[in-house]
């Protein structure tokens, strides 16, 4: 603003004189520049606020996804929840056949036998509804093995959470299994009381008569 205009403004109302055209143009130009600068500041502020909002949304989405993943992992790893483990991609144990008695999902308690055992004895504990196992077929089982005389457990597929698969009647297992599991239906639980000569013998790795509780899970 010129000294002439300033001197006019310092005076009282009687000293004010009309602005010249050049002064009016200069004042209008200055006002326009101030308005444009204010507009640019508002636009910049709006852009900054929009960017902050977008970042906030992204952070919220990432946190939500992270929480959901952690929740699923926790839920999926809960002990004893077979359905949750399966939905998370983990194999459920034991892999029960369709329609099987839920009792096959629990490890059985095998106890010592009574008296002298002179022959193979097959005792059905749960009757399955699936196909019967035949010699030459592949058969998948869960089992607990104990000594017949004192009930001491020496082996169990439950301990490793891995069912055992073998060819029935091919001599790959003890004779008590090859003979005792023929005709047992899928979904069944049977008790096999096996005399020493059909097990490991009197001097084998587990000498004497044995008792097994076997769950038949699949044949094929």
C-alpha cells in the first residue's frame, strides 16, 4: 500500500480521499491473491486430512485381520476340539469312519486277563456297521497292547496319534492279528486275547500271552 494511501488512513474521516483507479486495481489484486492463497491452504489441509483418514482405515483393517487370524489360530489349536483342528487343516485323530460310535474317539482302557490263555479269543466290544475285513486287504486300525497277565501297556497307536495300516493275512504282523481281525467290520472295537504262540513267543520282545484292544477304522 502506498504512503499516500497510508497517510490518508491515518487521518480522520474528513481526510479520506477516493482511491485512484491504479490503487483500486492494486487493492483488488492483493485481495484476490490473499483469497487464492487461502483457498490453496484449505485444499492442502483437506488433502492432508483425507490422507490421514485413508491411513487410519488401512491401519484399522490390518489390525482387524490380524486379530481374526490370531483368534482362528487359537481356536484351531484348542486341545480336544477335533472339528476345529480339521477346519484349520490339521488331520483329526482318530480318523473315525462315517457313522462310527463316538466311543472310538477315546483311547480304551486295557486290563489284565484272568486265568490261563490257551487259544485266540476275539471279544466284540463295539459292533461296527462297515464292510468286514478280509485277508489280503489293507486295514487301518487303532490299538492298545498290554501283557495279558499283569495289564502292562507296551504299545499303543494312540500314543503317537497315528493309526497303523498293514495288509491283513500277509504275515506282516503277529498271527493273532492276522487271524483275529478277519471278518471284523469297519467301525468295530474288538478285544484280542492272544496266546504266546500266536504273539511273540515266550522269549520274544514281549514274552507271554497278550491282550490288544483294536479299533478297525478302514479297509480297502
